[in-house]
C-alpha cells in the first residue's frame, strides 16, 4: 500500500514567519510530487509540483525534494493570514492515480 | 484555464434514492477521478477512468458505480444512497502522470 504521511497539525506560525510543511512517502519509485492548498469548504488547488531532487521556488513558496530520504517539503516565506489553509501533499508513481496525504492544517496568526 | 465542472453543488437526498453526480472537463484530459473527502479521513479515491468506457476501482468503490460514455464526462452513481455516503465529492481530471485539477465539489447529504 503506497502511503503519504503528513503531520495533521495545526501548525501555528506568526505572520511574517516561515511555515515549513513536511511530507514523507513510502513508494521509492515515486516520480512526481505536488502540493495543494485547500481552504475550508473549498476544493484543493495546485500550488507547486516538483520532479527532481533539490529546491523549486515560486514566489513565496519553495518546494524541496529529497528522493533518497523519501521526503518532500513546502516552505512558505513571509506567511500571511490568507495562507491559513490545509496543505495536501500528493505523490505519483507513473501510471497510477495520485496518492494524497491527509493534509496539514496551517494557521497564520496576525 | 482548466475547467472541471460539477453540476450539482449541494444536494439533499433520501436514503435509498439513486443519486447521479455529473462532472465535465474541458481540457481533453484522458484521466478522470472521483474522490470523497471526510474530516479526518482525507481524500479517498472511489473510481477513476483512463479512457472512454473504461473504469477502475479506487480505494472505496463499494456502494458506487461510474459511467464514462464521453471523454469529457465522468458520472458517479450512488445506486441506493445511505447516510454514510453523506460527504463532499470531488471530481478531478488530468493528463497521464501529471497534475490533477479538481472541480468545486459536490456536497451530498443523505437523510
């Protein structure tokens, strides 16, 4: 059974701080990794995808991938109250549906 | 922009009723998916389809069926709704191995 693990939180950070969200996965041959943001009562929306080891930056968001450790993370710099949401990590292993973690709830305190 | 449209946003149905949830995507994606999401349980895959008239069971297919007669349309069917099927249902689509895009969700209450 392929698994994606996330700390459920809530993770509370003060406004302006860096929020660090972590995810581990069990399938060593996983190839594609995604972070989705989900506001309460809404559907998930894609924030970032990452396919290679290392860092990928997009604005205030940085995704980090370490395939050897089977670990992917999302950093949010200069966190804002509008970043308060649940963040879902998803992992793909080729010709199979994405496997989602249960999500980490982030709360940014003004 | 990718558009995945779930026609019914909020439904209230009685136990034993047959329920249809419709989903249409406009990006010519091969793959379509139905998930349900419940507090504390995360997203759970019900059924998916990689092509027209093709379907595969996900993690929780019991009590559900699907239909994909056209590439852009994927329907979820609850043959006889039960209260434990009260949930938010999410349709999604993608190209193979790529990002999936979600619809806005359908909130189903079975009474």
